[in-house]
C-alpha cells in the first residue's frame, strides 16, 4: 500500500490516505512512460518550417547564357541552388509530427507517472481548498505553508474557476481537472497536489480499468 500525506490549508499534516499500488498498475512501466512522453512532445511540435525549392523561387527558367565561349562556368537558370537567391536543395517542408498511442496505453502511462510520483514522496493531498473568489495571494500562502517552492501540478476533482484563477499566475504552476490529466503534465512538474475528490476519482478509475482488463 502507498501512503499519501493529507495537509490542511495551514500546511499541517492532518492525516494520511492509503492507495493500493494495483489501482495504479502495480509497477512503473518505464518504457511505456517514455514512449508516452515522446508522443506528447512530438504532438507539441508545430512543423510549419519550410524553405523554397528552385520550383518555388521567382525568376525565369531560361538558361542564363550560352554553354560555351563566355569564359564563365556553365550555368542553368537563376533559380539554381548553386546561385545566390536561388532555391534550396534538399530543403525542409511542412510536416505533421503527431504520434498516436492506444487509449489503454496512455492510461497505463499516466498510472505509471502517478505511481512514480507517489513512490518518490512528491505527491500529497490538500484538504479544504476552496475559494469564494480568485485570490492568488491566499493560494501562494497555502503553498508556502506546504513548502512547495518548485513547480507543481494541482489536480482538481472537477472544473473550479476560482481555484484555477488563484493558482495560474504562480510561477511553475499547472492546474488540471482529473479528466484532463496526462502523463506529460505529471512528469513535467516537481510536486503533485491532489484534492480529495481528484484522488478518489483516480482510484475509482484505476479500479474500473483493472476490472475491465
């Protein structure tokens, strides 16, 4: 069983919760996690870089001067790659770098990322995180009380506008509802902070995946 500390908004550990490793895949699948991270990085690439070939450069296509008798080297059109202002040989073109993984593989990768964070002691639960209105100052005070000085991922049980607006301007922050959680976000941030509702949803989904396997 994995033990995750639970803190209140004053930074005091009030209790701890236990999570069965089996609902998170039982072990960290490092190769699968690596493949998922490569996929997410590839999907972030724009792939719009390009350079003009000789067919795309403006200019006449006729031979610049006769083949012999001028004293100059032989030359084709002004659009030749060997001339200044000409096209580019073996150029780059826009392309799509996107990769795909099966849904089950992505879920296993997410489970491995969560399991690794919990095993390394970088995950915790914060209880009572409710804001009547967006207050970045109050959110920063909560994080300081919990000694969260580096980047963090706040996982919410559902859409929470006030919590999102309170945390989004803090350097190194990333906020996700549990339905949008992915392995890339978990690995990228140093600390992992759940709300009780988010952790419960993750455990329930892990049990459902385990039963359906």
